[in-house]
C-alpha cells in the first residue's frame, strides 16, 4: 500500500469514528430528552401522595377559609345514586361541588342539569375515568376540552375547577387545565369508600379523622369507577359528616365559596399556618 493509500484509509477511519460519535451523542441526547419529558409529564403525580400535597401544595389539597369545609363529589352524574345525594343535601340545606365525568353528563344531561339547578357547583373530572399520566398532552387536552364543553352545555354553568381521575396529575393535565382556565383541586380528606372491605363505620371513621377547619372533603356519588355499593357507603356516612361539621361549627359549602387562592392550571407552593 502506498503512502497516499494509507493516508486515505486513515482519513476514512477517522471520519467513521466521528460519525459514530455523532450518532452515539445524538442517541444519548435523545434519551436524555425523552427522560426529561417523562419527568415533566409524571412529576406532578407526586401530589397524589396526601402528606406531600397537604404540606407543600395546600391550595391544590383544598385548604381554604378557616371555619369552612368544601364538600365535593366525584364520578357522577349517576341516575342510580346521584338523586339520593341531592335529596339528602337538600334536606340539610347544604350545597356542594360535583366533579362530573363528561361522558356521563352526555349520557344523563337532564340529571346533570338537575344538579346545577339545585344550586350545586359543577366542576370537571375529565371525559372518561383514566389515568392522565399514561396519556399524551394532546389526548389530555382533547379529553378536557370535550368534557368541559359537554358539562358546560348540559348544566348551563362555567366550571372553574378540575380534578383528575384518581387524583393523579400530569404535566399534560396541568398545561391543558391552564389553557382551559380550570384550577386543579384535589382534597384534604376522603372516605375511602371505594376500598375493598369498606363499611359504613370505616368510611365514617376515615372521614372524621381527617376532617379539619379549612379542608376539602371527597366522596363519590357514583359507582362508575368504584366497586358496586361504594356510593351507598358514602351516602350513609354523609349525615354523620354533616353532623360532625355542625358540632365543630364548620360551615359546609362549595369549592368556590372556599377561598382557595391559586391560578388556573397552577399549584400553590407555600403552606398556610395552622393546618398541620
């Protein structure tokens, strides 16, 4: 091999090594970008952990006015159970916030309208009850836009609040909520009536143990995403909850009356004093 041929081979080898390095670098960069996007998408899901949410994101957890309790219901409207909640709340003179699924509001438009006509606040729980962390930003945006449009049309209201299915947020959900001027809202205490083996006593005990001034309560007025009979457990526990609030001089009302200070799509970061 002549010196010129050897030099040519060396140049080609160096070029190949350079190309290989560029490919490896691009692959590493792509992997880092994918990992970063995954973190952005999934990181808000940490707020599903109650202690984390209550400590660092109090507005998202539903902490509002002292002396007030926001009463909220998820997963309706359900013709087999929601009317019973409406009847009980009417007898007690209490108004609450109903986080509706758009698909059920579309299926039961008259019942959705009845909830609003009874003076209750209407909010958005998505179109269907699916984890948002496993869905892309576009799918989430389309889901929320469809749910908001249907719920607003059937109830004649302009919902302010949004609660993701299972209480698990994602980066895409926050972006979509912000674009639709919806404020994410989770809860400070719940009845866990959907847990296998739950009883009226367990639901009442769980509710009362977590109840506090300025908190937000979650119950379910439908079995759409829960074991059959879960909503009945919630209904059974509701009078005891209202009695306990009255005993503690806590005024029960809607999320809108609760004085939660956060911006649409945003998360408050500094905890108020006196809640833990």
